[in-house]
């Protein structure tokens, strides 16, 4: 019996490796095309968006029962971007409430993708084709995202191509530099899973962001990465480790993602290592933007996603003004069509051409609230990711708030089903102990709702005042 199970395990790993290798090969084959897209004309970009908009509307009308009614008035062969305002926007709540009816493959369901997430130990394919990622997201509401084969591939191409272009422009970086990615430690995290699918074998080393800071410093001193990628708040910690002389590395390129990069953070990181800081905006929904290293802000990957910055009433907001929210229509993933999907990120379009020559429009670095870190007596630092990655895997947790306490945290949850609060408490206490907190004490309570901030966003992390 044990040997039969072992044989099944070996065969599953061989299947995974074969699929992953095919995905990575296709990435290499398409990379030059996607680098060229960065310099496409506005006309080429518009034509590509229109072609893909028609394709996704057609797929959604044919195979997604929820979308069929909403898109009934549209002719997929004639639809253009000018028709978008006739489509009602959708929210993450809509996505989670109508999950099965939005998916375009009837073999998939909320139950089957949640079961897949529960089983994840590392990156894995579902039905040899799909990837599933869970995210807390900046709004604090949990979302589950399903990517088809092409969607996963195109997501990583748009996610990585501006960084690859900057890398190729610096002869000292070379083609296969040692690149340390300090990412989410769980396979349910998109960045971690993408790095596993596409990154292996090309000099990328994953360092879990949930390791104690001292361990991360030791790993990086050994690795001597030429490129370093991680959360802005983690880069701030590492910059201070470098300034204190404990971290001794000389990266040529820093990549940051997944959290707001405030101007003072960008300045501090640049001052420490004197190299370009490439910011990346990547949502689990498939809308992405990235810095080119030459002009300010980030280029929207608008060949594969339609971006509509709007005000609170959903009216278009012109360049130069901060939008209240963003409707996105990712054009790369037919598995779970998201059409005019509302993101609560406050973006500002930049109204000037970029010195790099790309016609992809830019947005400023998004300055929304930075996730707060908890600093405990004795200098133990706990990154919000430690909580996010554990809470994001709980299928019935809709929203949460985490308040730092003297010896741990008080966690409040809103749930749409049974949650095992004791198990969550134990897991988080173990995590805090692992990070160096002595005798951690965590409480977990289920609540009916939270008071939101005036913007509608949920503040999720409440640190104790420094030194207080
Ligand atoms: Zn540029």
C-alpha cells in the first residue's frame, strides 16, 4: 500500500514537471514577441484589445451562465471598447457569490477549486490545465482566482516582461543572474506559484518572506543575488539591515510588488543600493503594470487588459487626477472571465510620454496604505504576510482584522461558513513562535461585520504604537 501511494506520488510529480516544463518552454518562445509589444503603436494596442475583447465576450456568453444574461445585448463580433459602459461592473463579492456560474468549464466548481487549494503543498495543476490562487487582496475580502493554461502563461509574460527588458539593458546583469525572490511562503499565493511554474532552472531562488529576518539576511549573504524581488515593506527591512552592515549584497536591480510603494520607501531603497527600483502592480485578477526603470510610475499592460479609472459613481477620470477605483477587463484568461471588475486601488494616469518610448500608458506608484508590520518587544518583526497567508487559505473566511497585542494578536473574522477558530489560533501561534516571539498568545473571534473606512476599504492590520 505504502509503495503504491509512493508510486502515485512519483507519477504525479513527473506529470507536474512535464507540464511545468512545457509551460516554461512556451514562455521562452513567446518572450520576444511580448518584449516587442512594449513598443507597439497605440493603433496596434487598440486592435489587439478589440480582438481579445471580442474573444472573451464570446467565450463568456457561450460558456458562463452568469455572464450570459449580463452580456445578452452585445454582439461578440462587433463589440468595441465604446460598448463597455453598457456592461454593469462586477465586484469580488459578485465573483465569490456566483463562482460556479462565472466559470467557463463545467468540470470546475467552487468546491473543486477549494479542495485543490486545501491540498496544495507546492505549485500544482488542476485537471492538468488550471492554476488556482487565493488572495486576501487590498480590500480585505478573500478572492479565489482560476487561470487556464494560456491565462497563466500570458499573466507571467505581462508580469515579467518590463523587468526582463530592464535586465537585458544592463550588460552587468547578464541573461541568467542569481535572482532572489522573497515571496509568499504558500503555494496558494500567486507570486510563489508563478515563480515555481516559470522560474526553476533560471537562477531564481525563492526565499520565504515568512522566515525570520536574520535567516533571510544569512540566505542573501550566501546567495549574493544580482537581482532582488519582494514586498516593499520587506525591502525596507532589508535596506535597514544593509545600512547596519549585516546584509552585504550589491544588487543591480530591485523589484518590488504586492504592496504600496510610498515615495519615501522608493527613495530609501534607491539610496541603500543605488540601483533602479522596478515597481510592479499585479492583481490576482490579471491586471498588471510595471516600471521600466526610465520614466516614473508604471506602464499598464494594456495590450492584455482594459483599464478604466473611474470616480465613486463609475464615471471616467482623466489623466492627472486620482481615480477612486479602477474597472479592469483582463483579456488573457477565459477560465473565469472578469469583465469590468471593480478594484478599489486609487490610480492616477500619467499624462506624458515615457522616455523609454513605450506607448503603454503609465500610472503613478500606488500610494494607498502600506500594510503595517508588527514590531514586538525584543525587536521581533512580524510581516503581515504571516497572517495573510494563513488566513487566506481558510475557505470560509470572508474578511479579517488583526490587532497587535503585547504577546501576539487579536484576530476578528467574518465568515460564510464554519471556521475552526482554535486551529487557526494554534497555527498562528506556532508561526509567531517560529518567528521568535516567546509564549505567543492569539485570540480568534468570529464577528458579524466591520466598520469600514470612509473609502470603503477595510483596514486590516493595527500595530501597537512603536515603543508604546
Ligand atoms: Zn517607460
